[in-house]
């Protein structure tokens, strides 16, 4: 990349440690280029407060704050939930937030006539791949600047020192310097004591959890929640019609209060290493559970089993930054078809970190109490099972006969 040709850079800006120091670093190392900061609002709430003043004070020419929350929920979160996609148990909170942010950044970069796009992802993480694959999908020839792959800074401690030397205001300190990612779906925690897989997360330590409480501190009585779905989309909570975004936010509150949605995993990163992270996903955990519960009524056996297989592939595509690919689009089309009759109501009991089934109903339910009953019925002839087993077991019987015949020779 010819640095002399870089006059204007659009920066993916969160206001966190990495992107805060990137603004002065870009101006120092790219000929005092103009830096246009872009922050995609995917529900990080208070993290957006004072962002414009901070960006301008550290050298940006302007800041775009783009509200992407509705699109994030409807076009990224819901298709992933409907797919039942989990990556090693992880609900993909960071993974599916990156493509929507990157897509908007590209749109702004093209409108601004930018010479390059810059991001603050480290060379060890997955996010660099997610951002850059999305950029390539919409601006294949756009130069990309990744400071972590260029500068001499080696640690978050050195980042803090750089920020202090350049008078960049930070909301963190050296003692609480967890690496975090927050949006309306989840909050992730990495680093510090969590880097030792032998350390128990400090769930009861004040300030560690932000979206809820430890199950130990949850109420001593259960909370009931009822969710209604239409074609796999949540449309109401406790009888009140709401948008999917409003439902997720409401579930975050009630789930957090009951200690729901804590996940501590050592996951396999795309770049090859294992990484330990703690995730808070209170509303998402409830939504995944409720949707899967309803599907047990509405999906036939073969469709459900095939969908479960493809959910692994879907999750890998999202985790690996391949949202804007033909395969992900094809899988979403398959999932959409499976959701045509996933309509009904689910009742759940939340208690100290647990989600407990409390009933499910659907006009498209394939479950028949009359057929499944252990009591007397008049719709199922148990004698029919004899012929079924004889036919189903015929290959096994023939194999055994052939084996016995050859053994006697």
C-alpha cells in the first residue's frame, strides 16, 4: 500500500481502547490523513455516550453514528436463531454483528470517497476476518488498514500507555481491562484472569456482570415468561404484541434478573488457537430455547434432523465471517421454508440460571396426545408394529442368515 496516496480513511470506531488510539496513530503514520469515524449502533447503549466529542477531540474530522438495531435483529439475529445455529455453544453475538457494521462502513466510505478503510481488530482474533470479508463483498478493491498488523504495540498495557501519552480519554484502567464486546444481544469478556482456564469467573464480584446477576444472587422464586411466534419470528411476550427487538430487550431484563444466559467456554478460533471467553446472553438464551421448544411440535422428524445438521454449518459460516456468501444465503432459504408452520406459544419458567419448559401449543402441532397416549386409544393399532418391525429388520435378518450359513461351511 502506497501511504502517500492515503488522504482519507474511514475508521470502524467503537470508542474502545483499540479504536481510540488508532485515530492519532493513523494521523502520525499516514501523513496526517483525514479520519472519518463510523460507529454502528447495534445496541451497545451507554458505550455511545460522548462518542462524538471523544472522536473529534482525538483527531477525527467527523463521526457517523448509524442506528442499525432493527436491521441487526431482523436480518441477522433472527435468521441465526431460526437456524438453531450455535458455535460450540456460543450464540454468535459478536460474529453476526460484524457483517452489518462492515457493510454500513463500506457504504459510507464509498460515499465519502475514502482511500482506505481501517479497523482495530487484532491479528490474533476472528473479527479481522469478519470485517475484511464483508468489506471485500461490497468493495473488493478497497485498501484495508489493520494497525495491529503494522504497529509496534504488543499488548493492551502498551495501548493504555500510548493513550495516556497522547491524552486519549479512556473509561477503563489497568485493573479492569477486560476485552469486551457489547450489543443488544450479548456481552463478552476476555483477558485478565480469564486467560487462565483454571480460574473461575468472578460472577459474584460487583461490576463483572453487566447484563444480569449470578444465579446465586437471583430471586428464590421462579419467573414465568410466555412467548408467541409466527413463522419462527417472536411476535408477543406475555400476551403483549411487540417487535422482535423489543422482545429481546425485555427478555434481556427478565433473563438477567434470573441469572440466565451465562456461558464460559474455551472456543476454537478461526485463526487456529483456542481462546477462553465468558458470555452474557440472557435474552438470547431464552429465545433460542423457546424457538427450539416450539419446533419440537411443528417440525417433522426428517426436516428437524436435517436442520440440526445444517445448523452446524450455518454457525461455522457466521463465526468464520462468511455471512455474505451463496451458501449462507442458500441455508437461510432452507431455514425459511422450515419456519412456515413454526407458529404457536411457549411458556417457560426461569429460576436461578435455569430455563424450564412449562408448556407449548401450536395450531400446527404434529404431536397427537390421542396417538401417543399410554392409555386406551382407538386410532393406533399396536399389532401393526409386527409387520413394520419385520420389514424394517429384514436387512438385519438376511445379514445374520448369510453370516450363519457361511460360518457353517
